[in-house]
């Protein structure tokens, strides 16, 4: 799917580029075309006088030769510009591919095992590189941190901000077990290095195996789907997105996890995927899908969600789609690969 989408994007870029080049060529040579049209008109109108007028013959010969020379020079200039434009497109494509490879390397390839939880995750960018990120890692004191964030904007700038936020999260989470404090610091860090229009929504959680409790902070992010053996939780406790204002306090919440409980954290690209009529997939449909496959394997839950979204939208995605599925595993299964 990503390969087909990338090909379509490149084809659209090339079509637009060719149209722009031809428009610029015609606009730049309109006077030349008018001059050549005038020569043809003079040749037609003065065809009966050509044998008797040396001046007309010399004038038209000079004009025609000049027009041809100008046309050749213009075509040569356009050829050079086209070659340079192709080189620029190739260089840009190479840079985007490199950025995508770097971003893929930042996503975890193996998740922590022997934690009492198992994981499955995926990130599908809308434009080759994503402003979303997820991370799952174990701290030195045994806590397991699960995070998903959605940075405003798209493209390289959003991906760079994503990498910055991910690195800072790891540093602060390993230093402190207080999620409210971690998120307070993350918000101040992001505010200090970004423009006022940039921000990131995030869901950050930490799992304590001995307590069997998941502490979390929801920083303006879409409320995760939690299907528990007891009461289905509303994991919305937290505060505003990171990076908007400095000195923001974040309230942490917690939920106890039992056998077969399922937590699905997602970016808005999942729920805002729209059908041909513009109707969004929505959180309600996502919840129903998770309920219907709650007892299945962690990978099957992930694939069922993606398949349901794809069947609903039936078209090229407009936004990054990122998904993290967490399930309690009493057998302490090894973490799944993304």
C-alpha cells in the first residue's frame, strides 16, 4: 500500500512539474512566437513582391534567421533548466528516502518482554515520512513506558520535531518515575525549541508489573480505547498538548489491568479516515472493532483495526496512521515485533 501511494504521489508531482514548465516556456517566448507569426504574415502578404524587392528579401531573410537562432537558444536554455529540475527532483527524493530510513530506525524493532504485557504497533505515513511516533521501552528500575505522539504538520519538519520529542521522552522517563513531572518537563522543552504554531499531542503511560497498574498522562491526545474485564475506562486525564504554553501542569491517571484487558492507543489518522461521502471512521467504530476481536492475538487485533479502516475509507490516506495495541498476557509472552 505504501509503495502504491508513493508512486501516485511521485506521478502527481511530475505531472504538476511538467505543466508548470510548459506554461513558463510559453510565457517566456510569447514575443518570439508573435515575431515569427508576423514574419509568416509578411511572407504571405508580400509573396507577389518578392521577386522585385531586394530589400524585402534581405529583411525577411535576416528576420527568419534571427528568429530561428533565438528559438534554438531558447530551446537550449529550456533543455538545461529541465535537466537541472530533474536533478533537483532526484536529490529531493533521495533526501526524503534517507529521512524515511532514519525515521524507521527510530521505531523500536523489539519490545520489552517478561513484563506481563504484549505489544503490537504500526506507523503508516501519509507522505513518506511521518509526524507521528510511538515508543515502548523499559527503564532501569523495571518500569515499561508506552508512548504515542502526533506532531502538528507533516513532512520533514514534523519528523525532525518527532525525533527530538522521542529522544527527550527517553531521557526524562528514565530519570523520573513521576509521569506528571516528566510531561511538565517535556512540554517546557518542546515550547523552548519550536514556533508558536507547533505542538504535539501525546499519550504517555508507564506499567509497573509488581503493582499491575498503568499510570498515564493524556496530553490533548485522542482518548485511547480501553476494553477491560471490569469497567471500560476513559483515559483522558492529563492536560493540554505539548509545546503550546510553558509551565503547564499535567495530572496523571491510573488504571489496573487484568487478564485479557486490551488498550489501543492511536493517532487521529485512524478515526478521521473518511469514506467517499466524507463520513469519518470515528472512535465508536474503532471501539466496536476492538471489542469484536478482544480475545484474539495481539497481531490479529492490530490487523483487524487496519483492515476495518482501509475498508471504510477505500482511498488513499490523508493523514498519518499510527497504532499501538497493548494486551495483558498472564503467560508473560515475549513482546511482538512491529
